[in-house]
C-alpha cells in the first residue's frame, strides 16, 4: 500500500498494461519525451522505448485515426487527446468512425482502443480548455465512457479499459491530478460499468462523477453534522456501461436523488439517469429529482468567476437541505 | 496469320499474359457490376445512395492486382470498385447495395461502407478524408509488428482539401509508414470542378513536396501504368522506404452519386474521356500483346454470367431480419449500455 497522486496513477496504470501486453502502444502530443503536459505519463518513454510510446504532431485527427487503424488490425492503442475540448477537432473519429464501424460492418471491425484525455475545470484556462465533455461522449452508441475520481480507480479502470474489446473514452479530471489516495501494491484491475457507494446513507442519494465526487462527499459530511441529513454518495464512475442497478437500489432506500454534474446543464449525464429513475422508480420517490450542474454558459477564465460557476460544496449542501426540509 | 505470342516476350512485356488477363478481368468485372448497379437503381432495387466508378476501373484493378494477399485496402464511399477488385463476390456487393440479407454486411452498412476484412478490404469511409489517418494506423501496426503487408488508401480529388488529408500525409511521412495514398483525380469534387476550388493544378501531387514525398501523376485510365506504378510503390514500402502519394488522372462516366445527372460537364468532355475508356484501352493493349480475342470473349462471357447470377441471387434474397437490428453495437454482440 502506498500513497499515490492521481497523476502518477495514470502512468502506473499505463505501465501496468504495457508491461503485461506488448500490443499495448501509447501515442499523443508531448506524451513521450516530455512526459505529458500534465506530467501524467512521465517515465513511460524511458521504460518502454520509442516504438511503444510515441510523440505525435499536433494532429488530433491523425492521432485518433491512427489509433483506430492500429486497433482494427491487432494493436491495443492508448491515445491521448491533451484537453478534452480538442475532441471537437477530431469528433469524426469519436462520433462516426470509432463507435460505428463494428455495427456498420455487421461485426467485422474491431476497435479496442482507449482515448485518454484531460477533462474538466478548475485550472483557470477559460472556455476552450476547461470543459467537461462527458455528455458529448455519453450520447454516442458504441462508445464506453469512464471518469475516475481517485488514484486507485484510475489504475483499475484504465486497466479494464485497455483490456476491454470496445472503444473506451477515459476522462481524467485535470483538477484531480494533484490529489492523493491509498493504492495497493501489485496489479490492479477494476470493472467497467460499476458504480461505487462511497458513503452509505439513508436519507438521500447523491450521484456524482470525477471532481464532483469529493465535493459530494464533503457536502454529505456537512449535511450529517450540520443538518442531521444522512446522504448516500455514489461515484457513478462509468457512464457507459451505466450501473443503473446500484443507483436504483439506493433510491429505493433513500427516496431522494440528487445529481452533481460538472457538465453544462442541458443534456448533462444526470438528466439521463434522472429520467431512468423517473421511469423506473417513480413510486420510490418522496421528492423531486434535483440536478445540481454548471449552468448553461461557457466557462470563464477568472478564478473567482470559475469557482462561482461549478457546483460547490455549499451549493450541494444548500440544495439538499432545502429540498429535504421543504 | 495470327502468330501466337512468343511476341509478348519479344515486345519486352514486363507484365506478362497472366497478369494482363487478370487486369482485364478485374476491370470488366467492375464495369459490369457497376453498370448492373445502375440498372438496378433504375428499377428501384438499389436503395439509398450509390457512387459508381464507371470509367475509373483501371485504378482499382491496377492496384489490386499489384497487391499481395494480406495487403490492406481502405476505400471511400465510392468503393464498390476497390471492394470488387480485392475478390469480394459481386453478389455480396450488389446484395449490400440492394440492402438484402445476402449483402456484405447484411444491409447494416449500405453502399458507402463496403467492408470485407477477410479480403483485406478494411472498410469504405463516407466522411471525406477520415480513412487516411486510419490507414496510417493499419500501416503503423505492420511497422510495429514487423509484418510485411502494405496498406493502400484510395480517395478522390476532393479529399485533398480537407484537414485529415494533410494530417495523415505528414504523419505517415514522419513515421515512415508502409502506406500508399492513391488519389483518383476524376476532375470533380462532387459537382464542382476540382480546379475551381484548389490552389494547385494537381490537387494531390502538387502537395507531395510539402511532406517530402515524390510528385507522382499518372494516367489512371491505363491499367498497365497504374499496375507498374503500384508495384514500384509497394516495393518501396515493403523495403521500409515509407509512404507514397500517387495521383491518378481519370474520369467518372456517371454523376457523383445516383442523384446526380452531371449536367455541369462541359459539352464533349464525357465523349472525349470515353475515347480513353480504360476497358477500351485495355482491349487494344491485349491485342497489341497478341492475346487472342477468344480469351477476351471468354472473360466477358464469364463476368456477364457471374453478374447475372449475382443479380438473381440478390433479387431472391430476403430482407435483413429484425433480429440483427441490435447486434454488434458492442463486442459482446449486443447493444446493452446499462444493467
């Protein structure tokens, strides 16, 4: 057992898989010699050499296209798109090519690849380097979408993503890179499509993803201490496949559900989950389904503005308290 | 009177009778199948869209005959020709165009996405430029694993003005990948002359120097020229010499898609190009090399029969069954995204 940062967990997860399988290769901008702009891939180039860990030009279409072609023909590529906002310049691969080839070819084409990317706000980078794009990915049939919130989950879910036969979008949160957590020694392998109950509770369910998970946990502690409200906090972790059973099971117990979403409000991931709850667990509910999200505006750069726009611990506490005390 | 060809050798034939007949057969096969696709469209039996390669057969035939087993092809939505040229049965192609259960993908892909991995046809891509980077990835795998196969990526002149073309060319050149980029310059990007929207005369070849590649423009209606150029490029790629970019000058006899009557052509242009019809050229060529009319007639009759039989099989084939609607979204064979 050792304490590891989320950042170092990325490199450890990739290294674990590259050491295990010689068909795993890794490409992206500044990922090899420089160790990544977020320093999340330091040491891989030295450990696995220039044939397996490759710097690319600033060509996001070439990166994802090459990853796809390699995956189709037998490799297991991990491709990095530096900022998730850049998905917009290679979206053809994310929306049209990678996810649909298997279906269109009646199962002939295989596409076992992982696209890693730095997602989310908190770095004061402004509207084109801070977005949470999990909802862009969740809406596409054929993809799997994962967003870990802790170092141990980074390793385990990354390993599961690499070994998965389907294309997986792996969203790392930029504001979590510096956070630390306990990580066991040895191989770590988790399972896609599994949510985790991080804090059991009986009064309300809070579902959260990535950076919103630690905020939801802090809010739950305050709600318990300050207001006597006992919240169950679920880290959704995997948007596709989606572990609806864990969520529905929790709502059946607590009768209330709140989502904490960093993505802008319209068509955020929580809306889909809430609609499932409304369809399938309506009679379990004792109150409205409440989504706590970033509003539907572009992200500002200034720290004071950016901090004001994302869901905060205060906002979560306030919304849960007001809803339950109403 | 007709002296049998010891003359082929005498004429310094580097290609040889067997390969020539293969080149001819492949072109006629494409011509007949494409013509049949057009006829079936007129009978409302080809659904959706379709993009024919009538007039462009020599490019597909020349490259495919030069390929080795295991080499990979990436095509565009105008990909029937390249799919047929790799040996995919006509019935499978027409069946997909007719969206029947006997189609290559049982109707799940349609005419723009013909794929037969067992024949090395790694897909037909309907988003302009998308497959150039994908072809790079296939070539990267060969390089990484030490495989000897070469990847060929076919595209039209219109593709040369989209970003993915330039990203892929640079990427392939920097990584020295065993990939051949083949531009079929048929003079029109969909409905607009390519010359009206491109800064250089040769939309592919004149960009080659930007990626440190040789400028290659060839007569794409002469299957011999295509075949020789392809052989040279494959040899270079297999020897580790990196990518090639080859611009083949050709012309499509039909419109861009089935919706296009091609009224934008200047008068006489189509007729002039029909004088240079690749199949006409090749029949002359066979004659020139002393290959008898009998062999040609036999191929023509063979192909006609195959296309007729394929057409009947497709007409008799049922529509795809409903139970394939949700298969193969994910690798487990299904479409489940939640528990």
